[in-house]
C-alpha cells in the first residue's frame, strides 16, 4: 500500500510540475499614455432606422452612384456612448509611444480626430499596415470580434471623439492580448 501511495504522490507531483512548466499566460496589452473619458451615456430601446438620399450629379440624372444609404437596426436595448480620448505625445527621452493597448468593443465606433494624429492598426492584418488619421478626419471601428490598437506616434497630443453603440449593460471595452502581427 505504501509503495502505491508513493508512486501516486510522485506521479501527482510530476503532473503539477509539468502543468506549471507548460502553462502560458495570455496578458492583455495595457494602455499607455492614453485616457478615455465618457462624456455622455444613454440607453436606447430596440429601433430600426433607414435613411436614404439621392444626391445630385453633374448630368442631372439619378443613378446608383449618387444614392446614399444608412441602416441601423438593433434587437434589444443598446447603450450609446460619447467618448473623449486623449493620447500623450511620444516621450522624447524614452521613445515610448502612447497607445490604447490591443482591444475590441462589442459594437461599432464612429471616430473623429479632433487634434494631432492617431495611427490605427488592425489585429487581423498580417502586414501590420498603419492607418493614419489626422485632425478633421474620421474612421469607423467595426467592433465585434476584431482587435485593434490606436497609437499616437507623433510629438503632439492627439485626441478623438468616439460615438459607440453597444448592447445595453455590456462591457464597453474588451482588452485582448497582442495578436502578434505587429513588432511593438
């Protein structure tokens, strides 16, 4: 009986040591030099909105190229956020770049750059191509399962305003580990 117990203890210890040795932690990337402030939040009930407009063209005739469409449909309640985001400039001494850290959102964001420039990188882009947006430009973050990181790679403060629509009571920001496609 003692021999069986000894083998059991040794085998159990080996399993624990192997598990600890091979365990890998997946850490979310932390935001750095970045601050997000909620300016306003409201909750909407289920809605469906469809808008369209036919824009004039040089020939005066209507065609599909001049049709603007917008459709938003939700099932269940949604939270609507207006966010102010600020990134510090690159630290001249350490060369550290301010960033949001890799993250996603459960819904989409409409983003306007209000100062400086921000660079957006997509987690599913194997080439890690930078998408630079400067003051006055806008872009869309589709949210959902894709991850992205927004950085200020310049020497002045950068800021944006984002309008986000997400499921009611959902976590607005989901931190994720680096997808490994970018060298930073």
